[in-house]
C-alpha cells in the first residue's frame, strides 16, 4: 500500500545519500587534480540543487557554469534559496569565484518579493553582511558594491557599503543614516565596528550609539578604547561621558580617568559637570 511505497522510496533515497557520502569522502581523501576538485564540488552541489530546485537537471558540466548559475537565480522568490545560492558560491570557490556570481546573488536578494523582504529584514541584513565581508575585495569590486547598493533601500543599502572593505565609500553614506536605519541591529553593529560613530557625535544618532557602546556585556576595555578614540578625535567630553555612562559612578571615578584622558584639573571638572547626569 501507500506505506510500503513510501518505505521503498525512503530506502532508495537513503541508499543514494549513502553512495553520495562515500563518493564525497573518497574524493576529499584522495583528490589529487583540479578535475578531482571540480568533481567533488559537483557532488556537493547536486544535493542542494535537487532539494531546492527539484526537477533541475544538473551534470558535472553545470559546475562553474555562468548560464547554470544564472538559471538558478531566475526563479528565486524565497529567502532560503538565496542562502543556498550563497552556499553554492562558497562551494565553487574551491575552484574559483567569478564576480558576476556574487553580483547576481546580491541582485537576486534585491528582487525578493516585498512581503519576504519586510518580514525577514534582520536575516537579509546578516546574509548581505556575510556575502560582502567574505567577497570583498577579492571577488567584488568597489564599483559593483556601489551599483549593488543602489538596488536596495536603506538600511540594506547602507549595510552593503559598510560591510565592504572600501572605506572611502563610507563618507558618502554617513550623512544619509537615520535613527530609523539604526533600528537595524546589523547596521548599528557596523556603525560601531567601522568607527563611523566618531563622525556622528554631534547628531541625533549619537545617544543611541552611546547606549549601544555601553550596553550590558561590554567590557571596560572595550568602552575605554571607544572613549580613547573619541578623545583622539577631539571629543573629550563625550569620551568621559561614555566612561561615566558605563560605570554609573561618582565624581571620584572621573578623577581616576584623569591620567587616562590626559585632562587638566579645570577641564576635568568641567567635564564632570557635563557627565553628572549619568
């Protein structure tokens, strides 16, 4: 009956999976040529394609094939498939990575239905972060980062720029970041990691950034380093305020930072008055 047929299909599937696992094991253990590597990449790619693009014919010649990768990108309407497309790029990277694959992947994410994008903004943010950080500068040029960012709206467009290794692009993005954008945790993390906050001290964004810099779980060394960078950028009061906000302490604690911040007595006293609200 139905159960018998299901059992037969399950058994056949497990046999195929077992055979595939043995082939992969043998290739990984004994591969000696580039052809062996490409064959290994094929056997790792095939189950992904079979699962997420059922009915798609995949042969060894499909691996590293531009047309095949483009065909996989075309019908993508689910975020899960975007993750798999990235996994395929990473698998193929054992042989090579072509910039057009990475660019197509990012554009495919941008073409996801608005309903999917709205619901999965945090997950998409992390996926874009992973793609760009892992692929720049080797496999994604500055010009392509800029062009790809234009197919997204904020905050995703900002994440693309800040995730890249092209620091000269940051300065064009900074004026466009808004409080609403910083509700995105990935973007907020990048603003801190890339030290963009040093350019945002005198904006409405800084109180939220200062709160993030001193949030629970931060170490004193981390906050002290941020305060030092603020001081070096000419923001002495903000540096001292950051330390005060982190320690929630009295004026005596500010005095203990006198040597660290290299402040004279008068300036230290002035800063302590500014920081007393913390």
